[in-house]
């Protein structure tokens, strides 16, 4: 990385941004650079903006940081500077779109981009922005046979694990292991290639199905496994502590709800004697998205059935259904029109094929990549940074991304190719003939929930799910994130919500003097 930095510094002296782009395109790993020359300051983030950078012009000077709290006092932020379009989008989704933040004139670097700022004392807030690498899931390879795709997928995963092993240099690897495909792939892949210095751990409510599956997987792989229990009371108490509030400040980038999934757990890791001082945390983000797990079956409909205008309508409908429903009551004609305008703007900016109905699914992946994934999901790494842990994101390896964005739709639906590959490789013997059942935790909820469901059966599935979210999701949340809010507030709320992030979003917006719907208080 030192040699890479020297090369970037040399290239930054040159006004030709194409040369810098060509160099960055071949740079692997996760990084962010801020380079200042006499005439310019250049800001660079990696292909998924794993380390965010924000910037704004204040009193003729550029203010640059990786956290929003640095702007609060420096730029005298107040309600009048809020970006009302983005706060409304944020209220629906938990993240902003494009380069915008919830504040006017505070911008963020988008994934795979760099920005050149002019170092001059003026009120000019213009800047030059470039994408050195683009996420382009419409550039598919239609020539491979099914066998060729399977063989290629195997090679990609094998090389992914080999590169990861080479990079971590025999340091201890901590894997947050669950019942899912991605963390299991990492653990089984490391075992298959003989990497011994691995410890798996799981967390949440006692006796949850994810932890139970993880224990069985780790046992088969002959890796040590530990369970770190979290209770609702503990989560609620920890959230009031200074360290937690400091984390929320640190993780606030004005672009997404700070991730709270594992803050309590990661805060404890240093106290365990089974954790090495130089341990690296490696999680499974975001293997499910990259391999097609978020592509709806509706996109597999024959394109000839689409009318000329319907692909965009289907695209917006699926995006809204999946990612803009934290509070269903906010989905109205005006808000949908706003979301559509932002999505179309993004499609045009990335020169995506908006007139090809058969590639509508790729536009869906494009929008999710540049917004939810690289803003909300990836910022889960911030808890590792805050507590001083090194980390890796193998699934966001550039070669992995490039391969999977070339995979045609039929192999992405239901992660078809990915699952075939995993079960064909069967690393560590934890894939074929391995059943990891799911159940509801805690146990006491099950009979009460079942009786309520039977009593409400005549109301229909949709009403039942609303009842379940209102009265039972709080207790069934194995990560205890709902505990940031009281059960009573959820149960008596005048409106339906989607999940625990709805309530975290509400708290976040309140902190920035906004109502739950993104309007000024």
C-alpha cells in the first residue's frame, strides 16, 4: 500500500485525471486517500466507499472528514441547511441517494470515485468528480455454457479465498458466523485451504437458530466457536452509555442510519482471552447481494410482455417495495415521484441501458449498489474501526464484483449459480446433506404468537403481519435492535413500520431536528 500511495501522490500532481483513474482501477483492497497539492486536494474512496469521505465549502475553505460530527460545529449546521428532498428519502429508506447527504452542500464521495477540489480562497463550491470504476451489472457474458459458468464460479471463489489468506498473513481471523451462506463460505473456504488460525463467534439472544447452526458448522470445521449473549436489557442499557453515544457520533456520515447490529458485541471482544491483539474480523458482507440474492423473480418475466413504459414502473415498484418502506404510510404519489426522479437521474449518470427491458434487473442492482449497499450496509464496518479492529471484506474484492456483474440473470435468480457452486465444492463438508433448522426465539413467544395468529386468521395474511410486527417482532429480534425503542411505543404507534431500522431511523432524524417523515420539527 505504501508503493501504491507513492504512485497516487505522483499521479495527483498531473492534471490528467484519466491516468489517475487507470491506476486506481487496478488497485485492490479497501482504502480512502486525501491528498493535498499546491493547487488541488484529491479525495479518493475504494470501490464500495468502505471508508467514507464527506466534504463541504465553508467560509472559502474546504472542510473534509470521514464523520458528520466534524461538520456540526465547524460549519454551524442548523435546520435551515437540511436537504428536504433527501431527508424525505432517508425517512423512507434509512439512506440518501447519489452524492447528497441530508445537508445541503455537504457531499459524499460515491463508491469507486475520486474528487478534485481547487485549493483557492473563494465561495466557489464546484468540484470535479470522476468514477474510476463503475458497477455495471448489465455487461453480461452471454457466451458461457452452464458448465463453463459453474467452473468459472468455482475458480473465482477459490482465488478469493487464496487472496484472502495471502493478505491476512497468518494473523488470527475472527468470523461472525451465522446460518447463512456467506460467512459459512468464508469459514469453510479457510478450512479447505488449510488456514488454522480462525475463531468463529455468534451473538444475540440465547438459543437462537443462527447461533445453533454456527456452532454445528464450526464443530464440523474443527474451529473454536464462542457465543456472546446479548439481552434486550443489556442492549438498552449499553445504548445509554458514553461509548455507545460516541460511536453513534463517529458512525454518522449524514448518508445512512448508523449500523447498530453488533456494537454491543464488538465492544466486548477485547475483554476475551481468545481474541488476539492483532485479530482481523472478516464477515460475509455482501455476498448475497453480489451473487443475485436481491434480484426479484419478477425480473425474469419475458421482456416481450413489458410495454415500452412498464420496465421503469416495475423497477421503481420493486425498489420501493424492497428499500423504501420503513414507514408504509410515507409511500404516496409525491414521494414515489421523487424517488423515481432520483433513480432515473442515477441511471443516466452511469450511462446505464434504460431502454433495454431485459436488463431492468441490472438497473435495480445499480441503484441498490450505489445507495443502500455502499452507504448503509458497508458502514457496518465502522464498529470495527471504532473499537480498533482490523477487518477485510472479501466479497467486495474487485475480481469478485467483476465476475458476478457479468453473470446473466437466469444464473442470478435465487442465487442459482452461487448455490450450485457452494454445494458442488462442499468445502469442509458443511454444505451437502446439512440441514440447519430455523425457529423462533425466545421459546415463550411461540405459543402466544401461534394463538394470536390463529385468532386473527380470518383477517388475512397482510393484517396478520402488521399485528406480528406491532406486538411480537420486538421480542423475536435475536439481535435485540428493537430494544432501542420501548415495546409500548411500538405497540401503541399510530402507524405500521417495517423493521427495527424504522425506529433507528426515527431516532436519527429526531437527533437532526426532523420528524419521522423527514420534515422539519
